[in-house]
C-alpha cells in the first residue's frame, strides 16, 4: 500500500496541513485581537497601579511631614515649659531670700536652698530639656554602677507604690 501523497492530504484538510484551513486563519485573528485586548487591559492595570503607588507615596510623605511638624511643635512647647519652670524656680529663690531670716542656722539653710533653686532655674532656662538629657547621659556613662543601683531602687519603689 502506498502512502497517500501530500496533495491528497492537503485537499482533504483544505490546503493547509496543520492550520485547519480557513477556520485556523479565523482562530488566529480572533486570538490576536484577544491578545491585544489583554495587553491593553494589562497596560491600564499597570498605569492604575503606578498611579495608586504614587498617591500612596504622596499620602505617606504628607503624613510623615505632619508627624514631624507635630513632634517639632511638642518639642518647642516642652522647651518653653522647661524655660518657664526655670524662671519660676528663680522667682521662688528670690521669694525665699526675701521672706526667710538672713542670719543664724535658718538663714544659712534658706540661703543654700535659694542658691540651689536659682542655679537650677538658670540651668533650665539656658540648657532646657536637651541639656538635661545630655548631662544625664554623660553622668550615667561616667558612673554606670551607681546609676544602675539608682535605677533598681527607683524600680523597687515604683513597684511598692503600685501594689498599695
């Protein structure tokens, strides 16, 4: 038996051995238009995602800016309050000097208290909270064991006070 010739095979399949004749050509056109539509939808989704990402970045940037502004505002208010406390301490030192005895043991004790209040008030006015924090950090670095013991003692006292 002889194998069918190529011509006979093509005549049975509509002239195309593997494309399915005209139906295959129609399927290719339909699939290419669907591919174009899919590519268009994918491009739109990509653009929408990029826009959404950009808007998200803008919102995050604005939120970070507002948080920074709020922190700055709180910091300024804290520094102002610290300066006001320093001024009040200096005023209290002056009041103590005026209304307590100037001689004797009471006079020397009141003078020492007034001097301490005045120097503390001046320090707070000049250095503020940041100066206090820096000095506290330096003191802890210079004296770590006493600082640790003080911290343990304060923790113990706070624990006792919270149980009561």
